């Protein structure tokens, strides 16, 4: 339709660009954006916002494009546009470029609560290497929100609670919990989930259960937080019980719920229950995800079924370092030293970088098998 149009104004160009963004077609989006610029079309916040959203993905090779788009924003005189600045902060943060994101944030004279929310969330992203220092920066920003007299939003609290969780600041998190109640946000699903995670990760089980019970409604997010929290604190039977309760409540589990339940089955070494969960995952279409396959391999390994663990590993479409480490450790723990080394060599050939769990598994295999030379290698 675009190609046959006799006239192409900025609306039609913007529609085409945003369409490619929604379709996830980055290459085509870049080509159309370049043609748009070459055709002398003026840039507005809508077009640039769509391009920035596309650049916010974690794909390789998009950092240069992100910086180029940032330059286009400045040239177009739109660097004071609140929407675009917030989008660019989010773009840099998602790429792990926290220095650039923070510099852009500090360049704004009067940032609003949306910008603060974006920057706080940026400090708490799992894609970056999170440490206490980084998480503390998020808490400092929250203090600045308060000192400026701004009204925090649900998004502010869910991000700040995540920062408390990452930094292990339980007492600060309790203070934030008080603020949540003060602003009557305790019914928000994501805030409730973040509070449950905070208390469970700190070993405060009763507080976590109290948050769950006091929530007026339970969606799959809060149920998953409860299940994973129980698994983390080795309450595996309780995790299975909660999973069955969620099914009885008519909720549809997501990938993370099923993965957590599978880990509970692994710790209890109940292969029969694990097989039922795997069938449920297959029926739900979750079996194609790597994290689900990893949980299955781990479960079968803990149950002593090496053949089933190997078969599930080979059925997986893609393998990450967790997948390889799980299958290597499985064979190492059950006396199959040569097989463990074979998988390790395949992992190296696949150019997957081993981690400490991988090396522990391989060295354990060499130890159990008396393979001194292989262990030295």
C-alpha cells in the first residue's frame, strides 16, 4: 500500500516505520528510516520514538544505531521532549550502558517521575551485572523523588522493591512497604510479587506468606512468586501444594511457574510428579523454551534417570551454559565420566563459555573416573 501511494507524507512514513518496529523487523525498519531521512522528511517524536523502541532490544550491533538515533534527536531539536528522553534512557539501560543512561538523565534540568522511574528500573535490570552499589543508586534516586515532593507511582515502588531485593536491604524494603501502604498501592500485583520476593529472599517466610494472604486478588505473578520463594527456601512440598492450589483457582501457569515447580520435583526426587509437570508443559507449549528444558534435565538427573535427562537434553532446540552444565553434572554424579567429558568437548565445540558449575562437573567426572590426565587438561 505504501509503495503504490501517490503521495507519502510524514504520517504514512511514520506508520510504516512503527509497523516494522511492532513486527520486530529491525533491518527493514533501519532501511525505511534511512529512506525517510534521505527523502527529506522531517523527524518528529512519533517516528523517533518508534526507532528508539526498536533500538532498545538486546540484539548485537544496535548500539551504534542507538547512538546515531540519539544524534538525530539532538539535531531535530527534540532533546527536551520528555517522551523521547525517557525512551532513550530506557534504551541505554536495556543495553547495559548505565553510564550513558545516567549521564542523559542528569542532563535534564527538571526530570519528571516517569524519567525517575525509567532510571530506577534501569539500575535494576537483570541484563546488567547487578551489585549492591548499582542497586543502591536506584534507592538514592527514590530518595530524590521524595525530596522533590513527587508522587511515586506503582512502577516506582515495584522497581525500588526490586532494588532492595537485589541489594539485600531488608530494613529499607520494610520502609518501602510502609510507603506502599501509605499510598494504597498494596493491591498492585507486581508490587505484591516484589514484596513476596523481598521477604522470601531474606528468609522471612511468615512475612512473605502474610503479604500473600493479605493480597485481595492473586494472579499468576503472585502465585509464581510464592512457588519460587518456597523452592528457594527448600519448602518443596509446600511449593507443589501451592501449584495445585493455583490450578484449582482456575489460573493458567506460565513458564516460570512450571519451571519453579519442576525444580521442586527435582529437589524431592519425585520423578513421577516431574513427568506429569513435563506433560503439562508440553501441552501448554512451554517445552520449546530453554529454561523449561533445563529444569527437566535437572529433575531427571536428581531422580537418577540419566537416560531421560540425556534424551530431554538432545530434544532441546537450543542449549545455554546451564543446559550443558546440567547434562555434564548429571553424568558426572552417576559415574558416567567419559560421557561427561564427551558433552564438555561438544560444549567447547559449540563455543559456549563454561562457568564454575561446568568445571566443577567436569572435574568431578575426572575424579570419579580416575582420569588424572583428562583432569589436568
